[in-house]
């Protein structure tokens, strides 16, 4: 969860005035605060671009007519935040993302206008290779080079131990962002752009060992509204075979099969669910250890949807995908849920649905 004060979390469950901010960063260096009437920021760990935004503005005069107009979609960026106003005149804002402004449209006479933006992953994703590109060195070095190739000033931080990789040659037209994800997997990690616009190389927290960051409880003063619970076998894999072979580095083939080996799991490899393997490969995986880390990381994502939930609560803009929540339902039952996606409204009365990728009973 994004760092916030205890006062902030307590205020979310109380009647409060919502504070929002939308800033437009123009290509000439100017920063403009945009008056807005609504919108939302969607955060989804399962999407290639983790954060997207939609912002509504009332003034139709801001709809661009030429590439040089204020809201033209040729390099401008949006920074969006939501928080609370305290009764003493102060406020606390939480960033929701830094976005590339992709489109502006609306009724030119009466408005409103709608602004659509995507997280900075889209900048890397769209910068396809026009010549063959070789990634080499270490996971952190190679991923950083791929990102800064498209965004030279990008900040990249790593929360995992760095590890050497084999050389990986990408062909013309290949997707650099998909390449960054492939290489990060060699360290058992994923890469994404966070709410501050910083690229992060990190691993998904373990539901079993992670400390819950927020309680959603159906009690007086709680933030719980409703919840659904379910299980699905769609797109669920209980084994991942990671393979690597690098002829240019003269490295022989290596592989590792990671499986769900928990007999109490509904997706147990040797259980009634059956064997449903997934296969990944990369020339960057030159050792069994690299294959092992990649396979284990992919397995954590592939088997997680066997238990899922959809929770509705009062909005908390500080949540992050991967956060573990403690949920107490109206019947008193307690569960731990891991956040997969949610949508933060920019208007005070908006809903706040949270989809989770895994859940378990809380003792």
C-alpha cells in the first residue's frame, strides 16, 4: 500500500470531504491544474499497462483543434491524485498514477470532454524495435536499459536480488515491454510502473506470509459494503515448465518444472484437478536457477485465480495490486484476500470494487 498516515486510513471510514487533483504536464514544461468533474483510475495487475485513467472536464473550450492546443495528445502527461480534506484546512493526497495523455473528445459546444490516459508502460510498449536488439548482463541492468531506451529519464528501482542472464536477441517489431517482463521473470519478478510514475522490478507478495495492509470489516465504523466469493478453473495452470537454450552463448538447454505440490490445494498437481501445465521459454534463462525462479513466479500467477473474490468497500486510493486485505463478512467469517484490480473514482459518490486473485480463510 502507498505510504499514508494513520489519520488518513481512519478518516476513510468516517464522513469526509474527498480531495482530488488532476495536473496536466505540457511538453513546454508548464504544469496546469485541470478543473474536473469526475472520472476514475483503473489499476489492474493482469493488464499489460497496469494503470489507466479517464478524467471528465466541463469546459469544451479545452478540446484540442490543432496539435499545439493545450490538451493536444502529442506528448502531454497527466498526474492524478485522490485523498481527503481534514477539518483543520489541511489535506492528504495519494498519487494514482502518471499517465500519457492519449485522447480528448467531447461535444465541442456543450461539453463535457473526456480525457483518456495510459501508464508509462505504454511508452515502452509502443517503441517497437526497428533493428535487432540484444539484451544482456543482469536482470536489473537489462530491464533498466529496455525502459530507458524509450524514456531516458525514467526512474527504475529493484526490490529483488539481481542475477546474470544470457543474451537475448529481440527481432524487428518485437515488443520491448514484453521483453522487459520476460527478463524480469528470470529473477522471479515482474516489472510495472507505480503510482509515482516509477518503474519497479519486484515480486508478488506471498499471501501466506504477507502482513495485511487494510481491514475491510462489516462492523459499525467499518468500510465493508458487499462481497462475492468464488472459484474458477478458467486459465488456471498448476504447473509451469520454464526452458532456456542459448546457442549464441553456447549454453546447453536447461529447464525446470514447478508444480503445485500442496496436497491440500484444489489445484494439486497429482490431485483431482489434473495436470494442466504452462510453458515459458527464453534464451535469457541460461541456468537451472534462472528457470526455477521464472517457473515459480509464473506458477504463483497461474494458479492464483482458483480462489477469487469481488469486494466492494469505501474507496481507499492507497491500495496497490498484490496488497493483502483482511476481510470480515456480515456473518463474522474472516478471510485474507490479495488485490488484483480496482477502480478509484474521482467523484465523492463513486463505487470502489476490488477484485482479488487469491483468498484463504483467516484464523
